[in-house]
C-alpha cells in the first residue's frame, strides 16, 4: 500500500493508488510522489465553455444597450435645451435634426446588434427564438423576469447548460430595444407615399419620430418619454448584469465540484 510521511515544511504528500492510476490511464514516473491529476478525465467534468460563451453573449448585448443609453441621454439633453424659452424656432428646428438622427441610430443598433449572426435586440425573429422554460427542456421550469420588463417584447431566450447532468441549466430573456419598443405607442404613423406631410399646430412640418422638440411644450413632454425609454434600457441592463453574476457563480460552483471529484480520486495515508 502506498504511504506518505508527514512533512514539517509543508502539507502531507498525496499519492494515487496504482489501481486508480491504471483506471485513469496514467503511470507514475520513477520517484514521483504526486501524479498530475489535472489532466485526468473526470466522469462529471463540466464544459466551462458553455457558460463562458453565454457570458460573452450577455456582455455583447449589454454593450449595445450601453450605447443606447448614451444616445437616449443625449436626446434628453437636447429636449431640455429645446424646452428652454430662450431658443428660437430656428434653433429648435436644428435641434430636431439631431434628435431625428439619434432616433435613427437607436433603430440601427436594435436592428444590427448581433452575436454569432443571432439578432439580439430585434423582435424580427422573436417567434422562433422566444420560448418558455418548459419548451427549453428545463425542469423545474423558471425564467426570472423583473416586473419592470413584464410588458416588454422578448427577442431571444438564452438557455445556458451550466451543469454536467440533464436539466442543469439557466435561462434569461433578452428584450427588443427598437424605437417602437422604447417609445411604445409614440412613433408617428408614416404618411402614404405621394401624400403631403402632415403639419403640426404651429404650421410647420411634423416630425417623423416619437421625440418632438419643435416647441417648448413638445420638448417638455419628450423629456418624460425619453425617461421611460431610459428606464426600460436600464432595467434590461440590470437584469442581464444579475444573470451574468449568477453565471459566474455557476462557473465557480462547477469548479468546486471538479476539485471535490479530484480529491475523491486520491488516498491520503499517514504513517
């Protein structure tokens, strides 16, 4: 039987039994006291690439949402400026040009944001990608969604297998963040082709997007609309951040399991 002796300068040496070495396909080098078990095949080793790839997915999504936050904050600043009575009609028209460009940028980010060719913030493929937990084969079925996103349009359901056994998975919903989602019910109806553009109460041309800063009153109302959009984006960023922390916890938990399994393959004996 293999033995180890106490070492006053360090912990006791650990040695695998010859039978265990043979079962792992390892051989002990002459004079070696502690075989390298880090490369040993473990029956329940967890592939950490799956949760790690999910972290990349979430961080990419959060990065796009962070850009949307910056765009919305700029729109809010412009709305506050236009709400000030010191601005002329010409000034507000110039501000509206930038607001419209920023609105188009929100639409571009939501439409083009992707990860491995999967659209993240668009609801174009939501019918195929959004699934309930039981449809994902998860028992018990549970997808945590904060109340602040209860009425939001999910665009993607991300399932992450974090364990080594059946049903050991987590899931989270990614929500659409297009103009029509952040400003629900606020977008103007496009005019028919060939028809004259509608006019606002002041006789000017009405804006095409949901944020109107052509008058001080409209600019003041737009501030409230933008605040709702910012809260929606912030809620999703918070939800993804919480899920990201949970994934990191799952990765650490799996590491502990691998360490315990490795320890169970060793025998420690003292003289």
